C-alpha cells in the first residue's frame, strides 16, 4: 500500500518545472513589490510581509525541482549551514 501512495503522489517533470516557474516568479514579484513598498508610510511592515512571502515562495520553488526532503538535506549540509541560519 505505501508504494501505491508514493507512486500516485509523484509529479511529472513538466509539472514540477511549471510549478517551479510559478513559485519562482511569484517570489521575485513579492520581493520586488516589498522593496518598492518600503518607502511608503508604514512601509517597513509591508516590506517584511512581502519579502518574507517572496523568500518562502522561492524556497518552495526549489522544493518542486528536487523534492522537500532533499531540499532540507541540502540546506543543512555543513558548508551551507551558516547561509541557511542567516536566511531563516
């Protein structure tokens, strides 16, 4: 039974690439929008929200390409640990 569940939940390569592109573009748009809103009154709060959403979306995009477990393993490798901690 577990094998059937895993086989049914895998995404095709083209689906993974499409969702990677959607999440990546959404992340870039949110980050740029957040940066643009920085100069408005109370823009710091808007910047924090949109920039955080952009970073989460960018992380989600790479999860579509390599899978969430491999993404986490790669992020917490010793050579990337400092960058991961700073980003989080």
